[in-house]
C-alpha cells in the first residue's frame, strides 16, 4: 500500500481527473473537423467538390479561390476595437489599465475576436504570472483547436476546462511532446505523457478560487447552444463553392474557347501539308498558313469562316448574383464583395447599407464585452487573493462600430453641451465626439496643465496687484499678507 501525504502534490492523476480529461478530449476532437473546415474556407484552402460534368480530367488540378468568407468575417472583426477597461463608478482605473497593458490585451483582443467569429468561440485563460510575487496576473488567448470548456448553462459558468498543446519550453520534455492543462475550480493541473501511457503531473496550482479561471468568448449563442456558431455558416460555404465552380467554368471555357474556332469549306488536302507533303500541326494550320489558300481546279476559293467566340458575360452575371446573395448572408454592402453598378452609390446610401453590419457589430460588442469583464475580474481575484466587490462593475470601452463623419459627431456633441445636457469638460463629451481612449487621456492631461497655468497666472496677477497697492496708499504689509492668505 502506498500512503500519500496530503501536503505533497499527487504525481499522478486521480480516477475522476482521468475520466474528466477523457470526456473533455473527446469533446475537443469531435469538433476539430468542423473548426478546421471553417479555417480552410477563411484561408481559401477548401477543396471544392467537382460535379464531374464540364471539367476535363486534364484540369482536375486547377484550383480556384474566392475570398468572400475572409472578407465577410474581417469586415465584422474590423469594427470590434477594444480600447480600454474602466470602473463603471468613475473611480481611478489604473489597476485595470496595468493588467491590460501587461498582457497586451488590446492587440490580443483582435486575435480573440477573429477566432471567435471564424470558429464560433474563443477562450481566455487567467492565471498567475511567472515573474514573482509582484508579477501581474496572466491572461492568455487560447484557440478552440487546443481548448474546450465544460459549461453549466444554469449558473452560466464553466465547471472544467482542458487545454492540450505543445509542451512549454520551461518543462523538460522530448521533441514535439504534448502537454495537457486541466482547469478545475480549486486547482490547475499540468501533466505530460508518462512512459506507461498515462499522464504524469508536473505542476498543481492550488489556487482555491472556487471557479474555473477560463472564460469563453462565444459567437451567435442560442439557448440550446451556448458553445457558439461560426459566421462561416453552411449557407456561406455553399455559395462560396458555387462561385468557385463558376470561376472554374470560366477557366475551362478560356482554355477551350478562348481562341475562336474556324471552318474551311472547299479546301484541298494540300492546304494542310507542308512543302514536303507532311501534314502540318493543328497549331500551324490555325495560326496562319490556312489564310493563304489556293484556288481549286475550277478556280474557286475555299470559304473560310469563324464561329462566334465564347462570351463569359453570362458567367459573370451569375457570379454577381452570388455576390448579392453573399452580401445578404453577411449583412455587407454589395460593393465590399466586388459587386458594383454603373451608377455609384452616394455616401448616405452606402451608410444605409451598412446598418445591418453596424447592428451586428453592436450585438457582438455586448456579448464579447461580458467575457472580457469576467476575465478582468478573475485577474483581480488572482492578484488580490479575494474576489472584487460585486457592487463595482467593470466596463469595456469600444470604438464606435458605425462610420459617422467627424463633423456629424462633433455637431451632435456641441448641441448637447450647448443645451446643458453634458458638461463641457465631461469625458462623455470627448467620447461622443469620436476621440479614442488615448486621445481622451491626452485631453485630460492638457486640461490639468491648463488649469495649473490658469491658477498660477491668477496668483501672479494678485501678487502684482498687492505689490502695486503697497507702493502707494494701499494696505500695510500685514494686510497684504492676509490678502495673500485669502487666495489659498
């Protein structure tokens, strides 16, 4: 019998932990094919199924790509710009900014949003830093190709999570060895494959939070599906395949019908032979030797004609139809997918066609913002050793997903300030005017410097007045001193 001390971390996983790992690994592997399929469509690497009717075997290796899935996803992601974290009660948010800057969250957020739109979900793992006690909490962005989360919809929290990836450099392991990280409410377990075929624990972080330090950024959730769905739906993939096949048809037609077919009536056999009586190649015949034909015995010249060349306009009209269908699927203006008309749209018309895209962006901001807030609260919890006060709510600051003109934003802000609805020195006024978070910080610093200079100038003016009064029939020095004290 082996007796294990409760103070020594277990080297091997328990039966419950092994069973949980097997369930989570099966869940991750089950969805891997669908995730890789969406990734292939985004990168233009999908294999389009040939119908086997119009494409000859010699052109089976021809691959056509149309990047509509990438354009649709990136057009939505480009409007999801996370700018800052702040306390909703208006108190100093320096601690939130320090955690965000230490983890480079404003750059990493764009990667997280892009993966969430492609795969339908993305994960944020929160843990302790590796640089000592004063190290800020660590927030990492994890791909659903390497991570999965067991979710309890009733309490809207995760109960367990698993990440399987290449072993970290600080862990002594063989080449290309895999590692797993099991996230539980009370601990985080890191394990490597053992020689016996199981897993050997190399680290147990007994954080005792009571919650799993993993947050899921889900896209297009439903009540029966909290995992999330990709923006690259079956409709998008179907239209993309149809457009690729149509482009393939244009390529095949260019090979077969790019050069117009000709016909010759009444030509003798010698017209297709060289001087030595050998038959000329088809290309030589087509290029021009047949343009100089001799008369026959009766003195008649052979009739030479040409069939109508292939017109690809019919194919391009169908591709334009697919572009309009795709624009409706993504909620994009048709011109973003290359569909244009002879009469260009006005600026107001373009903005009106972007209304659906703007509304979709606002919905994604609301859903994704909740995930970033939960991750930041977990980071504060790990840093302080106790959960933050529930009455203090964290806000995420996003750039306006719409495309209003600067003049329109400033005009609306000026009207609100002039009517007394907003104070002129309010940070809300700066935000409504379209200034970014960094620009607002610079404006606040400029205001503080201007206020300091104004106070200094007022003090100097008062001292000058008192000095001028002292040279004549002004107050006594003691009275002047009282006057100076009164400024404080």
